[in-house]
C-alpha cells in the first residue's frame, strides 16, 4: 500500500510513534495524483539523480524509488531519517542514500563531485519556514542541478512566478529569475496534507541557467541595487536608491536606459535592472 494513502500513512506514523513537527514545518502529502504530477513536471526518468529535501515518512521518496532513480535524501529529523532505508528493503527499484542533516548545511561541493558527469534534479515538499533560504541557496548551484521542482506556499509561488508591475513582484522574483527560469506548475489545496496547513500550496519549477553576471563581486553589487530598490517599494526607485548610493544621478541613469524616472521598483524587469546596473557602473563607478 503506497504511503500517499491517508490510512497507510496514518498507520505508519502510529506504529512508529511519530507525528508531524510544527517546528520543522512538517506536512505530509496524501494525494497520489499530486505525487504523480510532481514527478511528471520534473520529468523523472530511470537513472536520474534526484536530491530530495525533507522527505519525512517518505511519500515522495517511495514514488521516486519506483522510477528506479539514484536518490539522495536529506532529512534533519533523526526518527524519520533512520526509517527511510526501509523503503528499499527487499524491493527492486532505485538506490537510496540518506543524509541526516540540515539541508542548508548540506555539502553541495562534495555532492556535485560524487554525481559527475551527471546533474541532479532537486524535488521536495519544502518546509515552509526555510523555503526562501533553501531556494536562494540551491538555485545558484547550476553545475550541480538542472532544475528544482518544489512545493511551496501558494503566495510564495505567486511571488516567484510573478511579472513586473504586479503587487506580487519583488526582489525574490528578480533574484530567482537571475539564476533560473521559474514557472508555475499547479496549485495544491491544504486538504491534500496531514496535518493540513493553514494555507494552500503550489508546485513550481526552476530551470537553472547561467546567470547574466558571473563574478561574485558584480552579483553582490547588482543585488544591492535590487534589494535597495525594493526596500521601500512604495517609493519611486530613484528615491530609494539615492539613500543607498547618493553619488549616483539616478534620474539620469533611469532615463539613459529608457525607463521613466518616476518608476517604482516593481515596474522594472530583470533586464531593466541589469541595464540600470551596467549604466550606473559605466557612468557612476560604484564603491
């Protein structure tokens, strides 16, 4: 009996004396159709290398192993981590390696070396309390991953996949578009989990790409401008950035790239911000 069935999952949790921990944002998926759709959107194929974050009891893990993949699971919860190997006992299917550790401290350098020349796909029902740190960390690992397919809060999915000049559009949108091509896959009702979270969720896909600026120094300066602009999003961009870089003529910089000087940060696309950065770097050297 597959774990996504509520009766099977509940029986397993009761047998092992386990429960979802609120502190770890644990909510377990109980819809087989959604599990299937996640694997389809990730285009999971036999022989793929998969990294799963926060597998918990192993609902997604079980389905992934049935695809005969090389699966690496990063689980912080000791009780769940020690039970995951049961999913491969006396069964044909994929290979499972479990890392009992914090996903934010997972050694990506060593992982990348261990799977070369392949690249991995990251698939996860992400803990909501660390969604942004996880995404901003892993999206930069283009040499290690080809894509991230993750479950996040619905409002977070809307922000990540939003377009310029919308209320959802923000610095996280620009950041993730800098390193990837985000797309919205499908919405997930809160009733699809045990226990049910307070909000709906959604699955998104981030196809990783080469960033438009390659040096770490340039990236840091670029994102200073982006974050500075969105720090006071109700104000005009020139006003917010003037307090950050007072020596720059932001009016002139905006006009030089064809942007109205009265624009607010949410009016600029990723390319607009890149053009602004290049213009400012050329005309008004940044510190």
